[in-house]
C-alpha cells in the first residue's frame, strides 16, 4: 500500500491555509486518517455530456489513485442507489447517491461542531466513513455512533473503518426516525440535507447540546448549514452559519418532476409579466428564501422545441404551478392551482431586496415539536413559520 503521509500532511496544510482547519486535535486527525481507504472500491469522475468515468483502486496506477484521493473536492462513490465503480466497465450515466464530501466541507463542519474531549457524537449519514474516522481519532471510537440508511454503503464504510483501525457504533437504518443507543448525545451532525430537523434529533440531544445539519428544501442548492442548541424545554434555537450543499436524506428525497410540462401547465388561472426575473431562483439566497416561502415548490428547467428557455415551479401536493417564458426583456408567468406560487415567492424576494439583500448568515432558526420558525432580525416581514404534523 502506498504511504500517503506526505499527502495527508499536505491536505492538512491546505485546509489550514483555507481557514477551515484551526485546532491541533483535528489537524492530527487529518494527518492520521488515510482518505484513500474510504474510497474503495472506487469513484466516478465527471465527464462532458453528463457521463461518469469509473476509477477503481485496483485498476488505476497507485500514484494516480493517491492523487485522486487527495483532491480537495467531493468524489462520487455511488450512482442511482446501487452502482459502484468496479461494476462499470466504461463511462456511464447516473445520478450521485453517495459520495466522499470534499475535505473542505467535512473539516469545516466538524470544527463548527465544537466538540470537547469525552463528548458523545451521533453522525447521521456514514457515507464512506471518512468523517466518522476523523471523529473516532479525535474523540475515541467509543464516543462516536454513526447511522447509514444504505446497507451496502454501511458495509463498505465498516470495512474501511476496520482497515483504518477503528471500531465504532455503526447502525444501518433510518437516521431520521431511529432511536440509536447512548442517547442523549452531546452533539449530532448530519452529512445529508434535510427539509426539516426531525424532532427525534432534539430528543436525542442533551440540554445545551448542539445539532449541526444542512436545511432547506429539495433543490440541489439554496440550502444552509444550521447550528442549533437544544434547551431544557425541548426546543432548539440557533442560526444559519453558511451556505451548504449535501445530498438529500433518502427518506426526505423526492423524485424529479418529469413528463409533459405543457400538459401539466395547460390550465392557468392567471397570466402576467413578472416584476422580478425568475432567474433569481438560480442564486443561492433567493433559492433559500423561495423554499422557506413555498416549502413544497420545486424549481424545474426545460427548453422549448424552438430552443427557448423555460422555467417552472411545481408544488405537487398543492397541485399548483408557475410557468415562465421569456418576453422581450422580461418574463411572463402563468399560474394555476390554489396556491399562486410566484406571487408568494416574488413578494418575499421583493421584501428581501428592499431590506438590503441580507445574506443567509443573517437567518435565525427556532425549532419546536410542531414548527420550524426562520427569521431575519430587524425585518418583521422576513419571517416564516413551517408547521409539521
């Protein structure tokens, strides 16, 4: 096996330079844990045209494999919930369903978790097991419990952890609804995105404990890293620390909107020119706000037969839609269903612009058993209460 100590030290130096690796215990973990062990059997590298090139440890020159392993980027390890690199003989199509997240994000999150010696951590989403190994090195394997919903992914992570010399509480099941041992925990960290932080996580966290998770909607962007502290009364409060993007937790993930969009939007209740461009929804903060305003909305892009760019908002649960078409220097929106999706979102975005476009880091969050309440201090109109059954 290739000695990767130089690469690990170089990775630690790079992460320090980027400002995400700041504490000596975590630096020691980065220098000690071989990332390449947690990429077996291989990874998929993106190609032009939406294809993926499989690269495996056994079929790749060792020097090239190490170079890939220590890229400061996310590396896809599974497609479509089943396909791994050793099963593919050439370029393939597919949607990523498991990955080794870029070390920049991994280290940034575990530094923000603010763990202390002796504390117990629950990790939601084992994935490859690399972040699990880092926490085991920092806290001791008896203080780390990790949950993975995909049994195949969990098996590979267990094998990698064992090879790296760690044996921890690795559970296979639904990390959103399960009741893992050793609760309550001092810290919970999620390496997947969730539409809401499940109340079961609050019940499994000690008073004064911290939950760190990416929250938002089901879009692939426009989500934020929330850090909340659990109180004696069973509620939690905190704020959005930064932008953050993870694959959606599988129990909360939704299938993409497909089919005949013209048929889905055939019967509109209204049509008008937009005040704001729907292209704002391709920016991070407007997308985050749109998903707070209309949590069921899903943003979809398409192209007409004539090559014109088309944009849509669909809310399948409310049977509502907004269909956008370019009109000279602006856009026309057609809306249908009981919820005027674009009217609601456009009003929020206008209020946000009038408030000076505050960043996602200005968003605060309060969680109870029934609700998530988001707000921006100093702007009463920028407040959203989401109710859950």
